[in-house]
């Protein structure tokens, strides 16, 4: 008599497995498959992180070398121009003196450009401690560095929040927006205001001014690196400020935009997450927990 061979595992009783048992077995197998896939992914992620840390170190070194090597000849040019003025000052006519002054201002701009590019390249790469930053306490320091002239008044909402982030980056965002509002102010009485409202999971900050305003067709462009609307000789400009602001804000998971009317002024808005946890998108974007990232990606050499 032929025997029927069942491919299904049988119950201890010798009977065919129940639907429940078959489902149980299928789930066990699926579980094992997922565990293997997870292990594989973890291996891949840690190798990716190692590569990323290597690339970061290379970039830091590159930024250091570039800034050092580009600044050295600039220092030479500045010194030569100074010597020219000192040694031949009396012999130089007003036109020559003007040209030397122009040369010095160009060298200065080059310096600012190198610094700006360096700052831009550091965002998200060189990590600082995530700290609670009380903006009410920080704002006076920022206003001091912006140093508005007497005809410009800066007012600030009384109850700004405390946010968690890298302090230097937060300062950079406000500094750039405020220094723009001051730099481009064209009214005899300049009014600049810093405000903030709570909005779902975010704080929505604004820096509003009554300056020249910006044509809507430039709303996107001004956030791109090296983009300036006025000729660079009119204002001392590198066109990096807003690109830096955008990079920082987006690193924290926020967004930045401008609303403006030509002749009436501009309001720059940016959002920042309210959740005061260390594990912000800024941290997740570059590595695992922030503490690890800092240890692994300490800048090996300090740029000049
Ligand atoms: N508050 C403002 N009012 C009018 N125009 C502005 C304002 N802020 C920015 N802009 C315009 O956007 C351009 C880009 O700004 P951004 O801060 O990136 O560069 P910058 O101020 O020219 O140079 P940098 O900030 O690198 O010194 C400016 O050149 C200016 O034309
Ligand atoms: Mg600027």
C-alpha cells in the first residue's frame, strides 16, 4: 500500500497542523528573515557612517588647507599695499591712493568670502553641543554685534522662547537676518522688529524691516549662495548670509522664506522645532546620537 507523504509538519498527535500552527510557523520564518535583513542593514549603516566620518575629516582638512593657503597670499597683498602707502605715500597722487584703497577693499572682500565659504561648509559637519538657548538672554548680545546706527531702532518681542540647538548656529541665523535689515536700510528712520509665535510643533520667528523691500521675482534667488541684488561695491556683500541661514534652518528641520513689498520693507520668516530634544533632525541627518557625532567628528585642525 502506498504511503501519503505530507510536506506539512505534523502535530505531536500525528495529525496535520492546524491553521493556527501553520500561520505560527510562517510568522516565525518571516521573523527570522526580517532579523537577518535588519542585521544586514545595521552592518551597512555602520560602514556608511564610518565612510561619512572619513569624508568629513577629509573635508575639514580640505577647508583648513584652502582657507590657510588662500589667506596667506592675501595677507601678503595687504602688507605690500600698506608698505606702498608708507614708503611712497607722499609721491602717490590721489588717484593712486584711491586705487590702493580699492585694492585693499577687494582683498578684504576676498577674506570675507573665504570666511563665509568656510562657515557655510561647517554647518552640519562641525557639531557643537546642543544646548538650551534662552533667546531673551541671547538677543542683547546679538544686537550688540549687529550694532545698528542711531537712525535704526530694533525692537524685540518680550517673551521669546528657549530653543535647543547649537548656540553658534542660532546666533548666525539672527545675526545674518538682522545685519541684512540694517545694511540695506534706506529709510531715514529704520524700524526692525524681531518676533515669534508658536505654530503647531514649531516656533515661527520673523525679522521685519521697513527697508527697500525685495521684488517677488527674487524671493527664491536671494537664498542661493553668492547671490546679491545690489552691485557688490554698493554694500560690502559676499552673498553668503541668507544661504547660510537657509542651510542652518533646514538642518534643524525648519524652513525660511521672505515676504516683501518693494519700497515698504521685508519680513524674513523661519521656523524652528519646539521639541527641545537632542535628537533633532540636525543630529539624525549626520549620524546617530549627537554625543557620538561630536566625538567622532572633532575638527582635526583649526582653520586660521
Ligand atoms: N532685509 C533686506 N532688505 C532688502 N534686501 C535684502 C534684505 N536681506 C537680503 N536682501 C537682498 O538679498 C541679497 C542676499 O542676501 P545675503 O545676506 O545672502 O547676502 P549679502 O548680505 O549681500 O552678503 P553677506 O551676507 O554675505 O555679507 C542681498 O544682497 C540683498 O540684495
Ligand atoms: Mg547678508
